[in-house]
C-alpha cells in the first residue's frame, strides 16, 4: 500500500470515528426524544410514563415543568437513581448471523430540592443526567470498524424560580449548566494486523427552559406547558491510535473540534381528577430534530496541511422533527391512605432516517409500558419505585448504511425517596 493510499484511508477512518463519536453525543435529545435520552428522572414520573407536564406536583417538576414548584407548599426534596439495562442485537442480512451487544447497567442519579415562600415565590435546584447510556459490542465483531463501544454522560445543574401569580396560575423557568463527556472505541482494519482507535471528548454550555401550569376547578383539571431551549455543544476531543508500526506516522494522535445543536423541545400536558382518588394525565412532546441538518468536523492541525491532506469536512444527516405521546394513571385508594399506584403507556418516534442507522445508535420507534408504587411514610417522607419496559420496533438499515437488522429493548427500574414539610 503506497503512502497516498494510506493517507486517504487514515482520513476516512478518523472521520468515520469522529462522526460516530459526536453523533452519539448529539443524539441524547430530551424527554424521550429517541437516541440516548433519559426521560426517566423520577420514580413517580416513570411510573406514569413521564406524563407529568400537567401535574408537576413533586420536586422533580424542576425537570419536567418548573412552574410546578410554585404550587408546592413549603420545603420539598427528592433523590433517586434509575437503573437501565438496554438489550440490543444485530442481524447480518446476508448470513443471518446474530451478534448481541454486551448487557450493561447504567444508573443515572437525580437530586431535587425546592422551597416556596408564603408570598408564592419558589426556588429550586436540580441535578440530573438527561442524556446518557451507551453500547458495547464484542471486540472484533463484524461491525467493529463502525464501533466497538461508546459511552456518553451529560450532567445538568439547574436552578429554577417560579411564581404562583394567581391561585390557579404559576409560571417558572431556569437555566442549566451542562457538562457532557463521551468515550469511544472502534477497530481499524489493516488486512494483516488489527488496529484500534480510542477517543474521548467533552463540552460545556448552558441552556434554559420555561414552564406554565394552570389548575382549575379546585385542582381537578390541570394544564401544563414546558419549553426547553436548544443547546449548542462545542466538543473538544482527542483521538489515540493503536496501529501497526508501519502506519504510526500516518495515524498520529490529534485533536478535533465540532459544534452541534441539540434541539428545542416543547411539552404540553393535561391532567384530570374524575374521582378524588384517581388522576389521569396525557402529554404530547415535540422535539425539533430538524435543526440537525448536517454534521461537520474541524481538525486544528489542518491549518498546516495542503488541501488534499486536510480532514475537515461535513456531511448531511437529514433528521426530522419527532413527537411522542404519553399517558399516565395515578390511583390513591381510600382503603390504603399510605399507598399510591401508577400506570403509564408511551409511544415515541425516532428522528433518524434508515440510511443513518449504525451500531453506535440502532434507534427505532418505541413503545413503553410502566408500573409504579408510592409509599407514604411518617414525618413527611415517601418512597417511590417504578418499572418500565421499553420495546423498540425492529429496524433495518438501507443498503447505503452499515447493513443489518436491529432488535432492542430496555428494562428500567427507578427508585426515589422524597420529603415534604
């Protein structure tokens, strides 16, 4: 292989790697908008399939609808963890061979605290991980040149303020300090000898959200709205190559930069109490993924290279806006005042066309079913626990993408402890 061919191959490999790396960091949208999003930021909300925009009556309203803390009395706090076990398999369309991704456990935490003054002004602070998860395929599998493993975590610290303007109306909003990290590994095919590429990147930025909550008929009917801004993430990463000695001079470790825009999200929810012990809720969530039209990479070292050796480039993605529907039920039986029962069902669309599916993000439309319990304890404490099963519809890539049919599911268990005084 001559030097020019090696240089061309090195550029393609670096670009392919970073495309997957930054794309995975991008796809964690918000509120179950497909990808690596984690909408389950509270056990009580998870038990209702996160259909709580029109309820927002727990401290986790800091995440779901900050206007809600304006109608919560006194001091509230909640801390929890969500255990997520995703299961994914890839089927080769030609040979029928099935490869299972490694079963992993992810456990993003969440913490909320809020306080409402008698004048109707409320403050809150939340810490949560709304974007995350990852995938790990067997080392050396047939798609190793696409990805072997990827892991993303995005941390939000969000202070919020809300004002209960009228007995039936509250508005609120906040800002989020965002820190995102990603790690990635893929194989490199040198025909005679294998190679690999490991990399990591990070980004900092800020976002904001506003919410509105209306409760009518003595709280029997609720309407909620929450808008979360888009967030521009400027990732800085480094690529480390492990390659045969003959290629070492061409596959040098190097930095890379890119800017991506996470979409804005609009959530609209309603709730009703047909009976004093029964609450029904429904949410519609629109995620404006069409803002992700293309993906570009910038290599600082290109400044010193001739045009034919530069790696900086961009390519279209053709993502589209998506929506999701959620429904929740909460039952507080008269015969057991200490018990709360919850049920939930959701349908979530994915934003990616079939020609962008890859083993790093084998996404598809999904159906979620949830069940939850709440236990009221002494001195204002309570415990919530929930389980959600996520079924991904079978999805196949088009011929111009990495070929395969993907089947996925996920088991989600959430546990929270709360306090109200």
